[in-house]
C-alpha cells in the first residue's frame, strides 16, 4: 500500500478519529492543512514522524518496530506471536502454557491491543485489523529498528562483483558465478536470500570456531557494528585465519567502511530465533525504594515548603536593602551567591535554587545593573503562605532553567553562574514534568530511588534520552525535596496536586503548615527568641530592628546599636519601636533593651547633612568641634560656615556614610530642612511576567473539531474541484471589534459559516465566506469558501462579521455580529 492508500484511509476515518489524531499530534494542524491529502503528507513527513515516535513508550515502539520489519501487512495474531516470544516467562512458568503462562499471554494481548489502538490513533499504523501496515515513512524514521544492523543489500552494496562471487561460492557451492545458478538474479539479492535462510545460517555457524560464534553473539542484540582495521581485506574460507576472518568469508559479517564491520540484519534476525526484541515488558518497570509513613512525609514536605517560602522572602528582603550587581554577561557573581548562601544558612546550590525560582516566579529581576525585587513581590508577600508556595511550585515546575548546573562549566570552560541566561535548557521543563508525573504515579508512602525513576522514564520515552536527561532528573528529585514537593523522598499530597496543576495544592498544604506566632520572648542579653514562625508583618518589623543570630526550632534575634539605628533610619521613632516590642513580647521589655533604644534615638539625627555640595548642621557646636578634630574627617574637607554648620564638597550620601563609619548617627535632610527617610524596602524594579508552560500543549476539543471541519470542507473542494462560492451582494459586513471576536468564537464552537469583510494587504476591501477553524496569535485560521482553500486571516483586518445562510441571500447588515 502507498501514500495514496494512507490518504484514503485517513479520509475514511470518522471525525471523532480525526479529532483524536490532531489532539495526539497537535503539530499536524499548525497551521491547519488545506485538505486531507495535505494532512496525510504532513503526518508522514520526517519531522512530524520524529515527534510522534518520541512520544511512544517502549512497548508501543517495539510493536511498531516489529510491524515495520515485516515483509507486508501483518495481522494481530501474527504480531502477538512475535511479541510473546520477546516477553520473559513469569517466575516458575516453563513457557506460555499452563495457568501462569495463559494469564501472561492474556495480559500481553491486552497490552498489544492498547498499543495498536494508540498507534492507529496517532496515524502511525493503518489498515484493517487483519492487514496492518506502518504509515508511509515510518520504517525510514525507525531506521535502524530494534538495534538491528543494515540489511545485507546495504552491507554489501560497495563490494565489487568478483568479491560477491567469491562470497556466494563459499556460502553456496552450487553457485557458479555470473548469475547462472540463480536464474539471472543479481548477486546481492541472491546473497540476501541465502543469509535470510535459517538453515543456511545454521550451516555456516557450524563451520566457524567457538571464538567466532562468541564474537557474533556480542553483536546480535546490538550494537550491530564494530571497528576492525583493514575491514575490506580480501579473504575466503580457505585463507581465513582469525575468528573475524571466518565470519567475513561467510558473509556473516560485512565491511561497511575501511575500519568498520556490521552484522547483516537478516543474519541477526535468524540468530535471534524469530524474535525482534530480546527482553520486552508490556508494562513499565515498578518503582523501587523505601516505604515510609505517608502522614509523616506530608508533614515533612510541608515544613520544607514553609522554609522555602521564607527563604525566598528573606532573599528578596535582603536584596531590597543591599542588591547584588548584575554581571556584564548577565547572572549573579560567585561571591554574591556565597554571601546569600551564608545569610540564608543554605548550601550554595540551595541558595541558587531559591534565586532561580524567585526569578522564574517574577519576584526578582535585573534592573539598572542590580538584582532587585519586582513590584510583583509586594503582591506575593501579602498572600497566605500556602498560596505563596503554590506560586513558587508552579514557577519551578514550568521554568526552562536548570539550577542544578550552577557552578559547572559550559562548552567553552566558562563557569555557569546563578541567574545567567546560559542556564536555560530546552528540555528542562519537559524533563521536570515527566519526573513529577513518575513521582505522582508512585504508591502512597513509597520513596522512589533515582535509579528506578530513570528506568521508568527510559521505558516511557526510550527515544528521548539526551546526555543531559539523567542529570536533569536527579536535579529535579533533589529540588523537589528542597521545595517541599516531596518529604523524605515520598511525594506529598500537595506535591502531587502541584504536579497535576489542578489548583488544589494550596488547600492541601494549608492544614499542614505550622501556625504563625505573633509574639517573641525578649531577654536581658539584648536578644529576642521567636518560638515559631512569625507572622509576615512581625517578621519584617523584627528583621528591620534586629539581626538574626541563629536559626532552628526557634529563631534568635539580637539587638544592637546598628540594628536599632537601621530602624530609626527607616522612619521609626524610639516610641514606635518600644511600643511594637511591648505589643509583641510575651515578657516585659528588659531594661537594657529599653536603654539601648532610647540612647541610640537620643543621639540619632543630632547631626543633619544637607546639600552644599553638602553640609553638616548640628545644634551642638561642641559636637561639630569633635568632628573637625577627628583625623578621619580630613578627607571630607570640612569647613565651618557657622558655629552649628559645616560645609563639604563631598556628596550628601558619601558624607552620611563617612560620618556613620566614624561612629556618629547623622541623618540626611532635604533642601527644605526635612529629614530624608531611607526606607530599606523601597527599592523595586520592573520585571518580565513569570513564564508559564501549558500542561496541555495540544489543541482544545473545540479547536480540534473546527480544524477537522475545515479540512473536511477543503478536502471536498479539493476532490470535486468545485468552483468557489460567490459572496453575497450588498454592503460588506461591519461590526465592533469585540462583537467580531465574539461572533467568530461562536462560529468556531457551532461549526457554522460566516460572512466577513476583510481588508487585504494592499488595502482593498473584500468579502469572504468562511468556516472558522481557530483563533490564536492575532490570526484566524478558516476555510475560505470564496477561494476554496484554507487561509490565515489577520484579525485586525476583519472589518465585520455577519451570519451566512446558503439557502437565501443576505440583506445588507442582516444577522450582523452583536445584533439580535
């Protein structure tokens, strides 16, 4: 059967089957083909077949390879016989007979039926059940199938005729050369026929040494080729000395290059005993790993989720006050990453993960040479903890970056920095999604090992195995544990929901999160102990007023002159700070802490720095005398303008920083004499929106149905060569843009035809009769009955839409969009 047969088979499929085809292979309708012949041609193209084959699991691929290796159409019983031979016997069974064997054969039969149904649905196999064939182009796309070598005709293609005569004479003594004994058949065809005969191959194997047979066994199940110096040497059975030469002399091996040899496909199939595959399982391998308590795993994962949210918040707050610079080539420097890891008390890889997820969620971005939180961070931080985690988990699952590569080197031996553009990997999101789907399939309480996850992924997509896939899977498992998708290696309930993207992750996580506390324990040694996770507001206030000294079951904050001055610089007064501490402390405010706050506040702001280039103003002349006498002030070039005023050529910001470094507590003031409050959390930048990857990249059911209708209509026109439909007379439809879009969407859902006004690329107003298929990216794909073809229309050029009834002419403006 030919490509024409495949087109006719597609044409005979029902609309439901065609919708299933374009849903399983969405690339076939991007854009929508003009007719079913176009769909068949696109479905059999190498690129489309490659994508379709990449989606098959190992069993489906094995069924397709078995079918492709046949000489003609195959029936289900013949395929089942071939597949059963490749499936190992169940434990304790001596074949496929008996109760165990019968049960196994039934399972294989059910798996074969499911595989054939999937292959037919995807348009990779076609024909009646008793005469199944691979779609045109499939055998070439599978080459080489089942780890088999090239056919004998390809192996011996470049052998000279005299060499083929010698081979045939050594294999078949009745061969006399020149095609006499084979009734004029070409020598290569005669050689292929001999090597395909099990009796001939068995006889040749008896003639070679055990070492030669062992070498042949190494190639039977792949790889089918090897390296051999002087592979094209001339040798026959009389002169062969080494085991390899014995095989070459009998055609059991053939030279495919100057230093390469290959096992002919026909010989391999004979040696495999009629089996195409060596060890085939109709189902995926089971996941292995320790079994743990599911409830404990859920609580552990919830704790990890809580901590990850806090780490992201701490990083954004840290970079709000002291943002790191953006490297010239992009990314975060190693020094800044180490500093962030130290402040967050995390390993460097975990700190890099926190930064990468924050970037993917749109919470940080590069702005004016620095990494800063975005405006989206302010909206994110006021959400509930479970909602914040859901945002981070979705961003991590969808991002196309590989944080696990941070610290490694690229192809040019340059280090890969965190937040660098080079961390993007095209397969990162897909690999992470596939890993999460495997975790979701794990039984409750099972912590799958990385090896079993890799084995499952290899079975599910055997053709998609790049050099980076295994590391990406291991990175995904490690990151899932750190983010809180898994706990103790076990997929948590909220983690499974996040993997599915069903929107229930936050609801499942909320009951497991620790309750936030709104109080601390103040102690006389100028420390505050938080007995649990603090509320967001209290945590931010305390982080501004004190420094974190240690973390663990309880967080310890330490107050110091510098931390209190930081809060005063942010605009708080001593009364505000003491009132906040009294309100949120379970114990009275200790006297040393109250003294510290009042003492720092008393000295804070006595010196005022303005603009001269800058000036220093103080009501206490003695304090200015002290500043002038300080040797460290020499570089500031201060001069006295009045008893209470000093002037300097140094900028105001530099002067404030220098005086603070000298131990004073100045504040900046404006030209009007008002204190300039430097808020620690006011620095923000504009960032791009968070990237999202659709969980279902295929067309939705309505779009698939519309595409099928458009192809059916185009196919009818293509086959009948019917004349284009004439457009109705009257004024070209006009309608508001919103009504136009709504009318087109309704036509797509209903499968109805519409009359549109359209302005072409030259600015000419035209009238079209369309059957809309789908809208995306500012374009409408539809079957144009006035041109008898499928076409894409620019939505902005559609001037209006009206309903179309082929039974009667439209009056101008009748049934216009938006008009009842």
